[in-house]
C-alpha cells in the first residue's frame, strides 16, 4: 500500500518546466497568459522605440554637424530641408515661423535693419523651449507603458502565485495529505506566475530607464540648440 502511494505521488511530480506549466490551475494559466500578452506589448514597444531613437540619433548628428559649419540662418534652413526630419529641424522650423509671423519691434536705422526687441527675443526663447518639449513628448510616446508594465507585472504575478498557493492548500485539505511531496508541486506551479512576472518586468524597467535617459539628453540638446540658434541670429544682427 505504501509503495502504491509513493508511486502515485512520484507520478504527480512534474519532471520538466512544461509539465510544471501544464500542472498549474486555471487561474494561474490565465495570469500567465496575461503576462505573455504584456511581454509581447513590452518587447514590441522596446524594439520600435529602439529603432526610432537610432534613426533620430543619426539624423540629429548629421544636422548638428552641418549646423556647426553653417554661417547663416539660410545655410541652416537649407541643411534642415536636405537632411530630413529630426527634432532639431523641427525646432528650427518653429523659429522660422515665429520670425516670419512677428514684425520686428525695433525700426530699421541707416546702418542696421529692423530687429526684434528684448521681449520678442524672450518670446522666441519660450517658443523654442515649447517646441523642444513637444519633440520630447513625441519621442516619449508609448515609453510610459514600459514603466506601467514593469511596475504592474510583479503584482499580477504575485496575485497568481497567491491564488495558486490557496488552491494547493485547499487541495491538500481535501485529500487529507500534508507531506512535502504533495505540497511541493502545487507551490512550485504557483510560483511560476511570479517567475514569469519578473521575466516580463525586468526588461521593461531596464528599457524604460534607458529611454528616459535618452529623452532627457535629447531635451537638453534641443534647449542648447535653441540657445545657439538665438546666438546665430545675434551674429546676423537680426535680434
């Protein structure tokens, strides 16, 4: 009789990861399926944003290299039209629209053309800062989802683990067996939800921190570009 019980217990012990997943209850399977969906969403965002940041970095590097060699705003505008879309080109375009829509407050003199006043220069600075923030927000699209997935996944996994352990103890109470061989498989199956949740959360958190640092660096570079653009206008005696 004892050997028969041991044989039954041994047959119930999962021998592989797949057997462990199959042995989980329906609640844990639902949690694991939901975590799989979150993982798919997370990796889709990571790969898409990685390609987008790489493209923006290449375009911005080409634009800034040309900007350093430019001698006038016309040269910079031609560079922006030739170099394709980049956050720096968008900031430049916004500055050009502001200058074309704004009449200089300081009248022209015999030795100088009409220029912008100090308040208009300050307004231009605010416009450039606003455009820089808009470009950052555009690049940050979907990035907060990584933070949400990274923080919510462990809680979802813990929820599945707790429910799985509860089901294991209910089964133990029903069968009237409390030895380690009967408890361990159920607990191990329940813990797969937590392990899966960590596998989803860790890459998402890493990617979010990397992207957040890149966004902050891009925003700082755009603000610096705005200052250099104003300095170029000063050299051209337009402000």
